[in-house]
């Protein structure tokens, strides 16, 4: 359905995925890739997706697009599990990601 309603947006997103693949040197085969899920989230100031169990199973590349100009603020963070050296205990932390113009 996304393919038919937003064909130009879909192609731009796929182009971003291909560009990231080349820039980051992931070496992924994106020749037959498709948009698996397209979601629209509207966040207000202070808003967040605070589900630590949320992840994108089955996604080759996840593309997040911020619709407001970067100077409007906002931080894109993902959860990462970091293992400490003592007793193999795990600590849940977040990692901030730069929003790049694409």
C-alpha cells in the first residue's frame, strides 16, 4: 500500500538506505530490498518511545526521518546493551545518533 500511495517518498527512502550502505561500507545486497514497514510517529516536546523491548526484527536497514528542521531540537536515541567486565553483568544504556541531512 505504501508503494502505491507514496511512490516518490518510497524511492527516496530506498535511496537513503543504499547511500548509507555505501557510506558505512556495510556491503549489504540491496538489489531486491523492499520497504517492510512504514510508520509515522508524531512526538511532542519530551515525547519518546520508552519501550526497552522495542526492536526491528527482520529489518536489514532502519531509516528514521525527522520532518522538522534540525534546529528545532530533538534527539534520536537507541537502546544498547553494554556488558561490563565484572561478572558479565549487563547495563542498559542509550546511544544518541546524529540526524544527518539526506
